[in-house]
């Protein structure tokens, strides 16, 4: 981002600490936007305009939210550089390192930090938070970067996930728990007992936790233990807030409440594929408490913009790599194209491409539409132009119906001749 964003209204921040953020944010150039601006569409529209003009989306703290004096909003909170810094790794070594950590033991608990963040209860509840309406067609303000924590009724199966949440009042929201998620399965278990499901939503904790929350992980087990494996150190979780599912000690914002069996209209909402999801029935969330660290920025993600897509691609890459390595395949790298929304086109670089590798990759990620395996995929177009390949096709299912075929290519026939010099 050298050269900054002239004419954008952005001011470079001295460092992460000056912006009220943890040290991993020193991995990117940080900016503040200090002009008065509305939380209703204008924050997100301004950031999108900067990206369109300058070809990059900066990480920005908006410091003067018109509807919430004194509140601050962190936009584009999870660029790839920040995630890598939070995980203590680099682009070159993160895939084998995360695969090794994921397969390793849970780090032994250490001594908890004696100085966790000091949150205070907000009397106006969600009315005191700078929750954005991101797009003109959204039904209203949405919590998009809050990590939802749920458990089973017996307290087991701690699960983290991103669940879009439309705010309709100071203590009421609509939360979309996709039926394919562990959060929805936990909800069904609670409703079978005749009770609503307690939930905690947190934000502003270690960005590495968002990688776990975005990941499609096995339903059994404890997601905080998986996070500890990926971090290579224990996660300080001091306990629940008022009997609700536990949250990280250093989460700057926490919302507690109950997901009801009752549902209500939620949406439309601008989803990650770049289209509005139509209004639908989603579960009512009754909020019981809202807690925030004074001065801490409220993180938010614009669905379909770079932060959300980065989380999508990042988790797909490390999970696919770990899965294939675990089966004995020698993989050099895995890349999910952000241009394909971080999910639908997978490039698996290996010196041993095969139909079997394509088969197991497609079986592992059934949401992918195209999987390409080959020895040199730094330039996928060039690889497709020069290599011969074998093909595998399978039906592509979306919402239970077939919409064409998925395609897997194994680039197993090397080109003739040798490459040109320049």
C-alpha cells in the first residue's frame, strides 16, 4: 500500500497500539478516517469507493460515527497479513505449520493473563454499539464480524461460528443459523429440552480465533482447543459471562442472549457471492447483556468484500492442505481464488497430480465447483494452456438440487519442448 490513498480522507495511524488494536495489526498499514460519517451505508460505501479508486482495500478505524458519538468502527479487520501475524507464521510456511499444529496435542494450560480487557456493561445495550448497515438493500444494521459461541445443553461441544445477525432493537435481533452449521445442531438439541439456546457473541479478540470460527471443523470437540492448537499456545477463556458460553478474556465486545424457537422475518442481506439473499424466517435472538471495552474499535465485515473472502479462502486452504497431507499426498500449496469468492475454485499444487488426488479433494470440499491439481499453478492459465489433463465430473448440488457438474482436472501430461527465456 505504499503511497497511501491520496484524496481519500484517510490518515496513517502511528501503529496498532495508537489505533487501539493488538500488535498483529502492525503487519499492515493502518489508517483512521476522522471525518463525521453515518453508520447507515456511508461507512461501507466510503471504503468501497476508496478500493475502487485505488485498487486496494485499506484497514481503517472510523473514529467519528454520527449516530454513536465516541464509538469507533474497524473496517477490513482481517487482511491476510494480520491473520498470519496473529498465528505467528508466514505466507511461505503457514500451510505445513498449521497442518502440523492441527494434528498435534492441545497445549497445556498456562497461567492466565492477570490483566484481561476491562469490559463494562452498556445501558443502552445494542443501541450503544456502532453496528453498520453495510449496503442500501440490507434490511438494516447487521452484526457480521461477531463470533457466535454455542454449546450443547450439557455444556460440551463448544462451537464458534459466524452467524449474520440483523439488529432490530436494543435487545432483539434475528440470527441466521444455517441448518448445515454446528450452531444450528446445538440449537436443535436445546429446543428438544424445551429451552432456548444461550449464546455469546464476541468480537475484538485475537484475530486467529476468526480463522477457527470461519472453518468447517468436526462437530465433536471444543473449538477453543482447536484454536489453541493452531496458535501453539492456550487460549485464555476465563469462563462464561453470566452463565452464557465462555468467551476469550481479551474480547473487546461481548453480547449475550438466548436464541428462541420463535422466528421472524430477517433480510434481505448482501451476501458473500455478491447478491442479496432474500428475506427469510430466522430465529429471534433475545439479548440479555452487552459489554464493551471503552474506546475499543468495533470490527465489522462487508460480506463479499476482501476480509470476509480472505477468511473463507484462508480456512479452505489450510483445511484442504492438512486433509490431503494426512492421507499421504505430497502437496506443495493450496490456493482458493478470492475472485471465485474464496470457495469455488481450488488450485492444488503438487508434483504428483492424479485422478485419486482429484477425487479425494472433491470429496473433502463438496462446495467447490472446480478443482485443479498440477505441478506448477503459479499461473493457472499458463498451466491449463500447456499441460494435458484427465477429468473428473460429479453433480453439483445447491440447496438440494443439481445445478450442473463439478469439474476436477489432474494436469498429468507435461508440455512438449521447454519454456522460453523471456
